[in-house]
C-alpha cells in the first residue's frame, strides 16, 4: 500500500498526470483556451524529453486552430505556444526536424485576413521563424511579403516595429550567394525602393506647399496596397501621413538593424530624403491654410522626428564617413530649432510647443558631436544653437518686485515722498490685479514651467557635449556670456530651498551641474573659466541638496575641480641618481664586463705633456680587477696586441679620461721600493709590434708640473737616449704616468693612491716623427694612423683635435663635474 502511494506522488508520475490532463483540455474546443494558458506557463521549465514526446500533438492542435481561423481569443494563445516550442527546438534535434517539416503549413494561415488581435503575436512568431528557420521560410517569401505590406498603415507602434524587423529579415531568407552577394543585392533594392516610396508620399504631402527641393521623378516604389479612398481630405491626409511615418521607421530599421553581410549604404540618397523632409516647416504649410495643409501640418512633427531617427542611424552606421556632409547637417540643426521655437511672450510659464521634436533635435546634435568630436563643424552654428539652448534652460520668473529701503527716503522732500508713495500704491494694485486672474500665488508656482523639464534636460545635455566637442572654437565673448548665464543659475541651486519650477527636478539640476563643469573644463584660452565659484558650488551641493543623485554628482565634480585647480605634474620626471653614476664611474674597472674591454697605452715623445706625431698608441687587453700591482704586472711578459672587433671612429670625449680610485690591495702588495721621485705606477708594454724607431726609444718618469687646475695633470714625458749611456739596457718600452703634486700629498697623508689613467682610442700605430717646432704647435693633439690606411681621415682628425683642446681652459674636471655633464646631457631636468 505504501509503495503505491509513493509511486502516485513521484514527480514523474505528477508530470505524466498533468500533461495527460492538458491533452484532454486541448482536445475540447470549450476548454482549449484554458489548456493553452497552462501549457504556455509550464513549457519553459518542462523536461526536453517530455516536450519531444508531446510536440507533434501540440503542433497538430495549433495547425488545426490556424486553419479554421478559430476563435478570436484563441489565435494569440496559439502563436504564443508556437513561440515557446520554437525556443525549445533550438536545443533539440528532434524538435528542429519537426519544425522544418511543419513550418510551411503553419505559416499558410498568416495573411492579410488575419485577425487584428492575433497580429502582434503572429509577428513575433514570424520574426523568430525567419531568424532561425530562414531556409524553411524561403518558399513562402511572397506570401509573407504580402502580409507585411498589409500592415504598413498600422497605428500600433509595436506592430510597426515588428513589421520593420520582419521586412529586414525577409531580405535574407533565401540563399546569400557567394560571399553574401545576393544578400547585399536584395538589401540594396529594398533600401532604394523604400526611399523612392517615401519620396512619392512627400510629393503628395508637399503638393500645395512651396519647397526648396525639386520633386522626385522616375521613382521605383514598393508594391504597397493602395490607400483607401475617402472624400474627407483630412482623413486622406491622415492616412498618407501615417504611411509616411511607418515607412520612415522601416528605413531606419533597414539602416541600423542586424544583417549577415555588410550593407551597401549610399548615404546621399537617404540624406537627400532627410533634408527634403526637414526643409518644410509647419509655419510654411500654414501659409496656405487649406484643409489638407492643416492636416499635414499636424502630422509633420512626427515625420520630422522619424527623419531625425534616420539621420541618427546614418551617423551610427557610417561614423566619420558622414563628415563630408557636416556643414549641411549642422545648418539643418539650427534651422529645425529656429522653425520650432515658440513665441516667448505666449509661452512664458506654460508648457512649450514641439517639446518632443525639439528634444529629439538636441539628442541628434548630441549624438553628432559625440561621434565626430572636434571634426563635427558644430562651431559654425554655435551661436544659433546656443541661442535656442538659452531659451529652453531659462526658468520662468512671474514677477519682479523692487523694494526700496527706508533709509533712502531721508533726503526726499515731502512732495517727492507723496509721489513715491502714490506710485508704490499703484504698482501694488497692478500686481494684485495681475495675480487675481488665476488662483493663489502658491498654486501659480506649481504650474510654472510644468512639463518643460525634459526639454530643459535635453538642452543642457546638448550644451555639455557641444562644449566638449567645440569649446575651444567658440568665441571668447560667447564663453563670457555663457558664464554670466550659467553661474547665477547654479547659485540659485545653493541659495533657494526648496526649489520649485523648472529646476525642481533632480535630473535637470544634474544636467545643469554637468554643463557648468563642461564650461570650466573646456574653456577658451582668452576667457578663463570661473573657477572661483565652482569649488564653492559643488562642495556646498554635495551636502545640502535634497536629492541623493545630485549630491553624488556634485561630489564627483568637486573632485574634478580639485584636479583643475591643483593639477598633477604635466610630465613624469625621474631624476638621475648622481651618486650612483659617480660610483659607477669610479668603480668601472671592477665591473665583470671590464675584462672584455680594450685599453690603450700612449707612448709619447713630446715634452711637458705635449703629444706629437711620434707618440705611440698601443692597444692592450684590460686585465680584470685583481690584487696584483701595476709594477708586478709590468714585470710580467706582455700579451700580444688584441685586434678589436669594432672601429672607435676616433671619437675621444671627456668620459675617456677619468680618475679612477686604485684598490687598497694595490698598495698592500706594492714592492717596498722607496724613491725620492713622485710615486706612480709603471706599466711595461711589449714593443714587438712597433717599428725600429720605437724600439730604440724608451720613456722614463719625468717631473710633473704643479698643475692642479686640470684633471690631466699627470703627464707623460720622453727621455733622451743620452740618459742610458751608463750601460744599462732597456728591455722594453716603459710608459710612466705620474700624479700631480697635490694628489701626491693627499696620497701620502691618507695612505691611498689615486692614479691617473689616460685612455685613448684603440688600434693605432706610430706616426712619422716631426720637428720640435711642429710639436709645439700641436699641443694637446694626437695624430693617429689607422691599421688599414696609412693616413687619418679628416673626420677623425677634426674630432680628435676638438676633444684634445678641451684641456686649454685650465679648469678642474673631476668625477663630479663629469657626472653633472652626463646628467645634463641625458636627463632633461625641469
């Protein structure tokens, strides 16, 4: 007994029972509506296998109802059930096959004679069918097209939008051809026919109104049903205007709607239609006050609204390709606003005319400026646009009462006082009579600018984007006038509590604050922004306004103003670490890469530190930084000269002559040889690669002049051959590099030696000897000879001469000064 109860209460058993009862309800015509409603509610959450089992029965029931054109209330439910089944078929192969085989039969019931109450649900199902089963709908294209064209005069906005989507999908339900060529061709034909059909309707609408555009001829129109004939001209005008508005909606959807291939849009055809429709205003049609013109004038704002939608679609679809038409588009904006402006004397404090159309114009201007940015050309009509914007953002002020203080009457005579009192009484009576026409003053304030809030909000948003797009191109005097208008309005938000009228709406206040911020952030360079008021206004409103949205926006803009007043540094500056550069230069030889560098030693034959052409420049491989002393290194056999893998181009700069601190290990391991001469280290260089003249000469240590003003104070002097007459033989050429006297004294006191090293470009040979007079003229210059060429290039000689002459100034250049020069050269300090 318990097992039977559990089976009876299991979920699978319950679903079987429910769907069995639903089948019973659908089978009877009396209970079919109830069964359809329950099934529509349960179908989205039912198991897919259960739907596959029952789907054939449901499709047969729906087809039967559609063929019989069943009860009016049942047809919408049938198409809704078909939508649910189609959605579930996207995830089931069995249901997909079932729909492909039954879809043509279901769509046979769709036609011009369909019940109006079933049209919205039928259009929704038809849109889904053409989207997901385009191939199955292909054979029924002509039938579907006839059904959609029958809805061209509909006044239901939902039906019109669904019809526009279905007509776009209708162009792609057959094969697309190679690379979608057929889809492109069918869309282009549909696009051009739509434009021609609208032109044909405009010919009828503007038949009795003069227009600046020529009437279009040789039009190829869509095969739409004829407009119902009627003897009432107003009714006829109504039908033509409704069809024109619906076709404009179809054109807009054709431009911006989704399509599987790229659309071959010809913008000039659509723009010509837009410009023609917007060129005629209600005022122009009212100049010929016949019944048709009056009726057409009543629907003209709706057509203008649709044409602006088409323009927005072109801007969204083509982007900056529309810049070639920028001047005409901007002029059209100003003309439309001027044509829809109302008389200020008649509309003060009341709801304005053409609010919907003017709001759309502001939205179109905003979209144009956002997409085109600084190339929008909106600055050519900025004054006309700003004039219209000021009209729509200025709140209405009913009465202005000037009060004179009591202290101002002291100097008036008795006669003047009586005259003033009489005028004040008359003014008070006039104000009372003016206010008595309506209800109390409190009720009057409730209706001031009531209904104008959307227009004001759109105008302020348009002003914000206009300043962001072309603020720098607007004249300074225009900026000044805008500041004089916007700043007092912002102060009213701070001072007036509670706010009534136009700026009682929180969204309008937000738009005003954003326009004020745009006026500050996008100024003209000849007109400074009113920063002195911005911080106070935003900081006050972020705590005092009654709306949370306004407080949040005010806080955001206050932070923006702080960045404007105290901006960040314009450029990112990373200062050079001078101490790090100094340490790197001083310890250059301790770097692991120092062992791979090529050093060169100069053997000079000049006197007093003067280099001549007989100086020998010998390349040698730099030894890694070890504990051996230079003297020990000199006694070791020298390695043969290393050929460098690159050409130094003979460039000698100040960084090649640097003072390096010798390591303490050099001092500790020095041989204990004491001499009276200045202390310095001697490097022995093999002269095997030199010619015979160099082998016969050696260099010895000479007296160093006390020249502390030059970092090249340690000089090299030759020794004559007569000094070696004592019989001592010279095994190798010796280069003696000595320190200055001042450096010697410091070395003895501090017990640390600072050796001067002269490094010169590599891979050079001994030049021909020259006379002593020539040696004196070539002071501080070095002449080198290339290995490959026996002469020196002019570029090398020039650069060597310039670099060698740097010592003539006599100024001290130590590591600190070299670091300063490097920092000044490679770091652009502010």
